[in-house]
């Protein structure tokens, strides 16, 4: 197991290297540059040339890449051209926000999707099954940003039940020792802040979790349908075990393997979905930060942000793979 | 089936209870606090090191300059200086300072504090001489004591001497018309010498070409004399200021001022509708009707501080070398129709290149109302007879404050020019990266659409930028215009300077190096219970007199 983990960790290096090449050249292939974004109408040819020299954009691209690679090797993500802030500082500040949102979305998707899929399979062919299929189809079809706008309009703007923007009300004064606001509120026992943070999480988490919810529902349904006709399930039933025990010990546990795979994959995809959700809800995470960077053609931020997300994605998948062995003792890595 | 229905019923009831409990929403606001929506975080809170409006919005509430613009206008008024005089042929400026003023850290504001600030700027070295660090200092004062960066000019500033605790003289190396009016810019606000030294305000470096502040002053210790004191800044969430109870003048009417960044105008509008902000800036013109339709909300307008214009490029064999053709262009552009149809009610037809709020604006300039018959007559008596062929460029993929819909502006202008005897060939390019570069280097046809948003409240920032010297964008030679604008920029006497700019505007609109066509107001949305929120023409917001409720 340890050898497997080490091998997977070592594999991260070529993955990130390949991605760094892709990202580096991709951002430079985008029309525009940070300079045109910075200067706007003031972009005289002389000024543009001055700025190109200052940021080293006048050098051959391969030289720029190797220079950048050296910085990344030193774990130096660089500095934002637009905001002048250190990218590592921004990540420290913003990643907990995105993580918190992704976890909330995953709890929403898994917490509803697994039971929904389970009951749909149990009532296979019935009204509940058809309804869950219909809802999951809608969930997959609606673009995240559109759902986010609709949810925000109904529950925040029209009904006024939930906040429209941010992570916490600006009028609440509380400490943030970890920058995970839910955790912070629990640590500091500030229940007012906890309630407020949760309210700010509901709409973005529902919007972000809608597609994973639909996928998890369908995968759970399919997995449960597969498992519940297995011989060992029939044997368990024939032995006279109570239905709840059969469901919990034999069906759900065996169905969990594909579900955990899909949850792991969705965890990574949630990070990319956060770009849209965070923009709609002005949620100060990695997603809205990357969106601003793309608009400003802020090369260091786009590169650093995407590499960081890729690293998280790879690590999440590694954790999911390891979790297989825990969920299903028949799996052994060597 | 019944059990399923029961389960759904229970879920619905539970959901209803949950949502009803959430009914307090985001609208709970203790008073007196003003929560204001901006579009982004500040860059730094040391105004000498920034040039963006979001930073100035905060620093202008914390720090004050020797003079300021009377709220809502562009008239220069006393602030930390109570009077001033020039001598030495405009090279010496003496200021008498307000007594009894203290910085927020309790240290006194006096002549030595003024000299400390001026000398701080003048003595900057290394990375602080980068344009991304000290944009406004370089725009006004040109150079430093020891220039270390290629392209910096000879410094304007010479020295500062305290002539008593409350009298200070600033010596310049040459007379300047921009020195005094630029003192209203937040970059030249007075900051506490003690706090600047204590919190490493002058610690910074260039990282991969980007200037980065490394001391803590600009993040967590900005210290001025203003009506609000800095409390905290959480990046991405809010900047919080509190009322300065020891303020020397009229104290603020609110206890807390919270400025929160919300990146999209829709997001800011919805936050206002939901009571999460009391007011916000940079409302989209198309949202004005939505705001007005809500009985609890109102729209506040900011006087225009920009101009949209049609460049006329001369030179070579261009038909535009002929004044009659340029006049025909001016008469052939249906400015009123464009402003009425494509500016969502926030545009005004421009008569000249500077907005009416700026000194030097003249009502005696030549005007060119749409008149296709006159345009045709002019063309037929010119070197380019009807149909006169012109290449006309416009940008794609962009909406600017002064030009919300360039493609439609172009279509309307193109049609009116065709009706006026021109044969228009349309060209377009994406704003980024090609269009602006083409316009600035003079390769965007005979005519093109472009504009300008002002940086600070001085006419030189508009007409001086375009027409003070030969400029490849327009490619014309008119010594009379160059001369009067150069004299105006160097004229220290305010009244004479204003007169020179009026003269320049008359000359420009007679010679027609370009045709201005629109000034656009910018909008703020606010709750009706927010009073005395003043939108500064230069882009800021004056919070001192705000009341809520």
C-alpha cells in the first residue's frame, strides 16, 4: 500500500509538468495580454513595449517558460500583475472558501443523491423511480451558472430568505483562525456566525451540487440495482435477515464502491464548477479569483491557480483510490 | 404509495420550516452603519502607491490632502491647508496649514509632516520608481531625486521647508499648472510620518516586473487625518472603517463604513435589493429602471468624467487633411441619435473634449449639429467630392463607460455619414489586443471610435493628453493648439490657466482633429434612506456627510 501511494505521489511530478506546459502556452494563445488589460486606452506602442520588457514578455516563449518553471520548482507561484498580491497568499486566503463550498456541495449531493438513488432502485419502475430519473436528468441538463442565477433570484432577491453575495455578513465580527468559516465558528463557539455562514453556503452549495447530485443519484440507483440481485443478497434474505440489515450490510456497502469513485471524480470537478458559482454569488474563493484573472489575462494567477487546482484534483483522486481499500477489503494495492 | 406521499409531505414541511427560519435573510443591518458595494478590493491602502479607483475610494475617507474638491464638483477648496500663495514666478507655493489637526495615531499634523510626505515621494528609489508603484507621482512630478529608471523626466519638485509649525513652502524646479490641482488626488494625501516609518511603508520590491509592497502599512495601518479611521481589511470580503471621533471638522454621521467588493454589477444590484448593501457604485445603465421601480431604492448620478469621440486621422493623401472634409464629418455624425438610442438615458451629447464639470470648459466652441445637407455642400466644395470614401474602424468585444455599445454607435454613424455624402468602408478589430494599439499608432483608418475616462480633475488630463504635442493617433500639426496647451500646462496662475484651456477648446473644435460626441454619466444605486451620499465627478464617493435612516 505504501509503495502504491509513493508511486502515485511521484506520478504527480510528470502530470504537473505536462500540465504546466499546456497551461503556459494556452494562456499565451488567448487573445490579448495583461498589458492591454492594464493599459486600456493608454496602450501607446512605446508604453506597450516598455511593459513587455518589464514583465519579460519580449523574450522567446521557451525562455519565459523555463524561467517560470524555475519559480514553480521553488514553490514560488509569483505575483498577480493586476492586484500585486502574492499568489500563494491569495491561495491561502481563498482555498479554504472554495474547499468549504465544495464540501458543502458534496454533502448536499451525496446526502440527497445516495438515499434518492437507493430508494429509486428499491422502487424500481415505480413513480418514485421515474421521478428521480426525471429530476436527475434536469439536474444534469441545467448549466450551473443558470441554476445559480435562478436560485439567487427566487430565494434571495424575490423572497429575501437567503443572502445573495459573500461568505458571511459583513456586519458580523468574528475571528477566523483557520479561514474555514464553519470550522472557525465552531472553534470560537460563535453560533450566530455559524448560522450566518451556513446561510451563505446554502444557495451556492445547492447550485454547485446540482450536477453531482444528479450523477450520484443515477450511479447509486444503477449500483443498487446491480447488487440487489446478487446471490449473496438473495442468500442473506433467505437466511431471514431483517430487510434493513440486508440493505445496510450487503447492498449499500457493496454499492458504495462505484459511488465513492464518482464522488471522488465529482470532488475534483466541483473545483472547476466553482468558477461559475463563485462568480454569481461573489463568493471569495479560488473560482471567482480565477475568473477575474482570466478577464485581466493575469498570466501568473491563471497558471498558478490552475496548477494548484490540478494538484488538489490529483490528491483527491489518490485519497479516493486509497479509500477503496478501506471500503472494500477485497481490493489490495501492491 | 401513501408512505411515499407522506415522506414527500414531511420533506416539504421540513423544507418550509427551514426556509421560514432563514427568513431573516441577509438583510439585518445595525445602524448607523453604511455598507457600500464596490467592484473590487483595493490594491493597497497607501494612496501614494496606487492609481485605481477602488483603492482611492477607501483612502479618500481615511486621508486628506492640502486641498480637495468641493464634494460633487471639480472646484478646488481648502482642506488641510487653509490658504496658499505662489511666488518666485510660480515656482514657490506657500501653504498655511490648519491648526489642531491630528493624525489617527495621535501625532500632530504640521509643516514637518507635510515636508515628510513630499520628501518621501521625491526620495523614492529602486522598485518605488516603477510606474506600477508611483503612477500619479510620475504623471505630475516626472522624476525623483535620483532617477534610476530609464525614461523618467527631470523632477518638478525641488524642496520643502517648514516656515513655522503651520506654514510650509514647496519649491518647484519650474512653474507648473498641474502641481496645484493635482494636490486633490488621493495619492498626494497627507499620511502620518510616524505610522509610515513604524509599519514599513517604504518597503517593497519588484517581483517578475510587478511592484509588491512588503511592509504592513499599506495593508493594516493606513493613517491619515480624515473623518474615518481604518479598522480592518479582509481581502475579498470587506474593508471596515470607523468614525473618527477626534476629527477636526464636521464629524461623520455614521459609526461604521464598510466597503465590500462585489465583482459584477448584477451582483451589486441584487445585494442592494436584498438589503446586504445600503448603496453601491458602478450601476449598469440598463439597471437604472429596475432600481427606480423599487419604492425603497433610488439612483444617484455622477457627473460625466469621460468623453467618446471619433478620431480623424490626417496625413499622407488622406481626405481628412482638408478642413472642409473634417467639418463634413462633424456635421454628418448624428450624435444626438446615438446618445438618445444607445446610452440608456445616461449619455449627454459632447460639445467639446472636456466634460462640463472641468474648469476650462467653454460654451463658445463651434458646434456641429447633424446636418447632412450642409455636410454634402462642404464635401462638394472640398477636395473629396460626394461620394467621399472613408475607412471607418470600430472595436468589437468591448463595452466602455463612455461607449456602451460600439457596434451600434458605428452602425448609426455609418448610416448618417452615408446620408451626408460619404461612402463608408467598415472595419473592426477586437478591443484586445489589436484595436487600441491600431488607434494609438494611427493605423485605424480615416475615422475610428474611441474615448477616454479621466484620471484626475484637470483639463490637461483630457485635452493635454490628446493634443498637447504631435500624436500619431490624429497625426496633425497645429502649432497654435500645441502652444496654447503647453502654456496652459505650465501656467501656475489658476485664472489664467482656465482662460488658456477655454481658448484651447475653441481652437480644437474649430480645427477638428477629432469629433467628440458623448459624455456618459455613471450611476450609483442606493436605499432611499441613505442621504447625502455624494458621487464625485472624478469617480470617488464622499462619505463624510452620509446619514442612514
